C-alpha cells in the first residue's frame, strides 16, 4: 500500500511540475489577446445594454399585465448573466486567471506530494489535498485555454449570423388562458453581421400542449432518450435568413388545462454557427 501511495504522489509531483511549466507560456499567449478581448467585450456589453433598454421600453407598456413585470425581471437577469460571462472570460485571460490560480494549485499539489515522498508517511488527507489542488489547477488552466480559443476565433465570430427569439410582443414570456386554442406568434431576429443559410428553427412544446399540424412546419414527437422527451417539436426551415430581418412564425396549439408556467425551448441550427439555444415561457392563467 505504501509503495502504491508513493507512486501516486510521484506521478502527481511530475504532473504538477509539467503543468506549472505550461502556465507561463499559456499566459504569454493569453496576454496577446487580453487587450483586444477587453475592447470587444466592452463593445458587447454596450450593445447588450442598448438591447436591454429597447426591450424594457417594449415591455414597459405591458406592466399592467402580470407577465410583463416578470418578463422585465427575466430580461434583466439574462443581461446580468451575460455580463458575468463576459467578465469571467476576461478574468481567465488575466495574470490571476491564466497563471495565478493554476500555478498556485499545482504548487500546492507538488508540495503535498513532495512532503509525502520525503517522509514516507501515508496520509489520506494530504493525498486528497494533492488530488484536489491538481484538479482545480487543471480546471482553471482549461478555462484559460477555452478563453484563448474564443478570443482567437473572435474575428470570425464577429461576421457570423446571430439570433434572438421572442414572442411577437418582443417579450420572452406570454400569457394564455387554460384550454385556449390559439396561434402562438414567435419572432426570430438575425442581429448578426451575415446572412444565415440552411436555417432550421425548432420550438419544443411540452406534452401538456396540444400542438396542431400545419403546412408551414413539421411536427416531430421527441423520443424518450432526447433532451426534451415527449415534447412536440415544430420545425421551420428557411433557406436564407438575411441580416437585420425579423421573421414571424406561428404555431397552432391548444393550451394546457392546468395553470402554471411552461418553458418553451428553442434551437436554431444553421451553416457555420452550429447550434443556438434559447428559451421562452408561456404562462397559463385564468
């Protein structure tokens, strides 16, 4: 048992030394993107603030309705999440994120392993500390590498299509009555810098909704092993989705009998951008 433990600590020590040597070159790469990424992230944040202000102005008119207030809260929450994501990405490229956290973690793992190898004492707590520190360091280093890749691909992303999804009102939450049969208007906007080709737009309605077939979309029942089991997916296909264009899609559905809130996931696939995920909500209230 002691020999096995020593071998484990030796492996941790060698791995820690190897990864510590990687952190400095990684930071050298990260710092080359940091200034540009900071500038572009600030532009993104300004754009998001502008979009948020426009949405709040649209939703302000619906304040007398209960979903209007909740829709505003959701948009603010979404904006805060996006802002936090941008700040975290910049943090991963900084000296603290790219070198500080991973280097310190690997150093703790190395010192823990060296202590056990030198003293030949089998201490499970120190072993767990070494493994935990190593795991955290690898996690932080991985986040930095992902941030570097994202920054490197930024020039290409800037010219790709990008989508927003909402109801016709511009809100991401809408109110309907129980058992109401109605056409649900859904809005998709390409706010990116290029047209999207071979676009497939899918809205996933929970099993409680009675989605009615229409010639404008394909209706696909989701198998039990998929992300949204038993959901009814309505699939719209658009050959070319031009820039700065709103497209309105309509889904005929019978609303659930039970009151409550139901999430309507939306997935958009297109050439070059892969998959874009969104979420809407329908509130059933009498």
